[in-house]
C-alpha cells in the first residue's frame, strides 16, 4: 500500500511474502536422509515466525513449518538409525516442513511408529508434548486433583484434556462463547473434560457451584493472556501455579497483588522448544 498521508508515512510497513517455489534437492550425503513430507500442520507459532515475532527466526529466504511427519525414501551410506519407509518428525523447531521433499541430517529427525494415524503423527511433536510436560513439571498432580485452562479447544487444550483424563485429573475447561457452544462442549466432554465453561462464567457466582464438587485447581494453564489469565488466577488453590504457554489475545498477563500476597501463587512460563533443547542429549523423548 502507498503511504500517502503524513499519519502513515512514518510507520514501517512490513510485507510478508509466502510463495510456492520449486527448488533443487541436494545429493544425499553419507549421514543424510531423503524424505518425502506426508503431512505438516500450520501452527500459531508458524504464523508468528512469518510475522517475525517468534523467539527463533530463520535466515531468509526460508521454508516455513516447524512440525510434520515425513517418510524416509533413501538413506546415506553411514546412516545407522533409519531405513527407507520409516516415519520421522523434526527433533527441533525451524526445520521447514512445508515442502514435499527434503534432504535432512539423520540427527535432525526422530523416528516414530508408522501405524499411528497420519494426522496424529504430524502433530505429535509440539502440542501433546507441551500438554504432557505442563501437566508433569509444575505441580505434583494426583488423581482427583484439578487443572483449569483457557483456550481449552485448542490443540494444546485438547491434549491437556486427554492426558489429564488418562491420569484421573479433573479439568475445568474455559472456552469463548459461540453459537455452537453446546456441540463444542459435548465434543470436549467426550474427550474426557470434567467441566466446560464459558469465559464469562468464570466471573459469575455460579462458578461457586462447580467448586462444591470439584477441588480448586492446583494448576492453571494459560494460552490466552489478558483478562482470561487473571480470571484463571482467581480460582487457583493457595500456592498453586499458573503456567503461561501462549498469548492468543496478544494481551499481557496481569497478576492481582492479592493473588501474590494472600495466595502465594507461582507465575511460570513454558516453551517446548527450549525443553527439547535442554533434554536433547542422548535419546530424545518428550514423554
Ligand atoms: N509454549 C509452547 O511451548 C507452546 C507449544 C504449543 C503451542 N503454543 C501456543 O499455544 C497457543 C495455542 O496453540 P495451538 O496450536 O494449540 O492453537 P490452535 O489449535 O490453533 O487454537 C487456538 C486457540 O486460541 C484461541 N484464541 C484465538 N484467538 C484468541 C483470542 N483473541 N482470545 C482468546 N482466545 C483466542 C482459540 O479459541 P477460539 O476457538 O475461541 O477462537 C483456540 O482455542 C498458541 O499461542 C501457540 O503459539 C505454545
């Protein structure tokens, strides 16, 4: 667009260009594998990377996409851990999965069983790992304990619901209101959600009814920020933790002074990419 008026002329306008290109595939080196990408999702962090707001940014031009599943087509002469036909996922962010084929280093990928659903394989490395670690690393959750989360219908939120249910942990799942609220609520309940409530309900007296049968949460998982995060904090147990992993509202997290003084809540953050880098020596596994 043209910056014709003085009010816009001082702004920096960023043009984001993502386009399909044909590129030559390099020869397969001794420790490389040639892979065919079977499926790769578009995650919010991919968009943040393109916008230039993510914590890691590749040198340009770059191939987008941080996760996905690929099939090994050919292996280099010194490759030990992989063979043709294996399914692999990226070990780290920034691999550039939005492409049809690639030559990758053997060490840049992890193999996984190829008898799981393709879409599960393509989305295994980020959201379920994030959910699993957040349910494991911040509070000692026992069967019967509760977790509260916003953006409960997100990829991370749905993984939280299923992993928590498998461990006997109650989930209080907060979603934004919508015309099809009941259908979405039913779907999350079928996955194992204990309660599904609207953002507005968090501020209403009827929330007290819920806590007559469900213990106050030890852990709050915040993928939204802003008012939504503040509301989660209000319902946390004394000494509980709120873990922020996303900021979908693009609003900062405000912590009431009373939550710190009278409830001594712990306000923490989690980034799965850092977790993987910190735990990547030896055999990598999130679980
Ligand atoms: N820290 C980490 O390691 C880590 C790992 C994985 C993901 N993440 C982050 O977690 C977040 C969710 O990722 P995902 O892949 O699970 O997302 P997703 O499946 O695309 O779902 C997006 C979620 O965000 C909600 N949302 C969107 N805009 C919103 C707004 N303005 N206010 C409130 N809620 C809003 C959506 O709710 P509606 O349905 O109501 O629109 C939906 O629940 C992202 O910020 C992502 O970057 C972080």
